[in-house]
């Protein structure tokens, strides 16, 4: 009798005790914004989470256990403000494949690769996607009945030149809007475009990203070109140290004659250039080309400030160029030494509207339960939320107030003493209604 009673009481305890439910968030999208997203996500945990990085480069990681790696997974107890909605662990999986590809993957339910908490590669649909460019400027505008997007920060881009040992590179000290506009369809300009000497016939190439890049969308928007603007893509053969027109369909890790896609492509992009076109997959792939000290590596490109730092061995911004004579920060030419001295935190040329190559970093997210959209999602819209809903994941992560714990804005503010590479929205004194659109005061 006593045994039966004890079993009955035990069963009652089991049936009434709530189970702790873990919640998985799958992030994809912008490679340029990966460092900010990585560091902000760390702030969503009550203590240092368990971490997994793609150190073996199985998916496309850079082999590090740092914010430059585009593939990682964090798991642990969420911060107090989220615990009302999340009873178990928060598990965040990230694979930053590119802005446009990320928005497409989220809205079309395309499975991409992530790491489990054990470091095993698995495929899953993505919950949310960061993008350097608004979805309306691409072929994947949000379906407002099911998805939405919100601005979370401002992402600047800078022109950079390679570490080429060719003395001709000393003549490239600025890039004009006209030069940039012409570089898109041709992919290269003679050195005489800078020196105005007909005898300077060396070609200067522009290294370009694939079409799923938000950085490319912002750069092309700056030139008033649309998403489907034609472009001639030249890649660099790192073995033979020559540029070649990217006409092939096979991707490679570094480059080579005929290779179209250089870098580790995302799922459904392997060995295929028909959807996203030729070019380099990530900013880090371009950075690797810019680092080469060879007289033939005569090139310029556009990168986020985070990727532009460290093209040289001194890990500073020595290779950044002004655009139309305007530097991206108030330091002017002194930005070159940042990394050892100086600061990049005076973004007044951008915030005041004088420097135009920037975009709003946006987040595309579902308005309905992700778990009803895709069977491999386990969180609800009440847990995900948006940036104006406290107590939700996005209410913390996307909050524009830098005092909100776990927010991107807080992470950017914390990084200012060592050099922030993006801006919080409250700092902007100017506005633009579309990618590459006219800049006007608020």
C-alpha cells in the first residue's frame, strides 16, 4: 500500500514538474557583420556559453575561435531578461553565408549548414538573417504577411588597395565616383585613369564579391546600379600571379584560371555560379588576395572596416583609400595608423552625410511562429519577438538603445575604445530611404 502511494506521488510530481525546454536560434546572412553579431550574441548569455567553432573549415570557417569565424554555435543559460520566455538553454547556431543568400534562405526555407553543440555539421533552416542591404533592393523582398525587417545598425564600407610591390600603386591615393562607376562594367581601368599619363597602361583591377553579397549590393547602390547590373569579374590566380576573367563554373579555395567562385560557398552554391555569379564569396577571401605582395597584384576593392583592417602585417588601416576625397572617419589620412595609434570612432563624415558608401544593417525575421513555418525550428514568435518587445531574443539583440543588455548597440558601444567598425542608429544625423539612395538630414 505504501509502495503504491509513493509511486502515485512520484508520478504526480513528474506530471506537474515543467520540463526545461531549450531554444535554438539559427542565424545566417551578412559576412561583413559577422563580428558584431558574434560579439553581441555572447551578451545574450548569463555567463560565458559553451562554444563550438568551425576550426577545421568544414563549412567555411576561417579556422579561428574568434569573431572572424563565420560558423559557430553558443549554448548556455540566457540573460535574466530572457528567462521569462526561455526556461532552458539558449542555443545560437550561426553560419554567415552572405546577405542576399541569407535573406533568400530564411524566406524560402532553404537548409544550410550549421554546427551542433557537439561540433557536428548538420543542415537546418535558418531562423533570421542579417543583411548589409535592405531586402527590397534585391530579388528577395520580404513577404510582409510572414516576414519583416528592421534596421539594427549602420555598416560603412571602404575602398582599399592591395599590398602589391608594384611602385605604380603609390599613384592610387583616391577613388572617385566616376572611376568606381566605370569599374563595375569593365572590372578594370588603366593606371592612367589615376595618373592621367597615356603611357601608364598597367591595368588596375577591382576585386568583386559574388551577387549574394550585401557589401556588393551597397557598393553597386552607391554607383546607382541595380541588383541585376552587369559586371565584369576578374579573379586573381594566386599560383601564377595573374588576373583572369572569371568564366568557369567551378569554385576553388584561392583562385585559378577559369574559376568563377573563390572561397567556401554556402549550400546550393557549391560549383554553381549561375545564381550568384562569379567573384569572391566573403570579405576575408578578398582580403587574402589584397595581402599578396607581388608586382602583378595591382588591384582595389571595397570591404567592411572590420575586413579592411590588417591587409598588411601591421594590422592597421594603411590600405584604406578616400572616396571622392573624403575619408570614412574624422581622422582623415591618420586612419592608416589605427591599430597602433589613433581611433576610428569619429564617423562624422558618414553620420553627417558627406561619405556615401554605407548601408543600414537590417535583420529579416518571421512574424509567425518559426516552428510552424519549418519543422526543424523549435522556438515561438513570442520567444523571438522584435526589437521593440522587451523580454524577447530580438528585443535584446536588436535593441537600438546601447544600455540594453545583449544588444548589438551595446556591443558596438563597448568596442569604441578599441575601434568600432559600425555605428549605432542613434548616432546617425542623416538618412537614406533606399540602398545607395539620396542622403538627407533626419
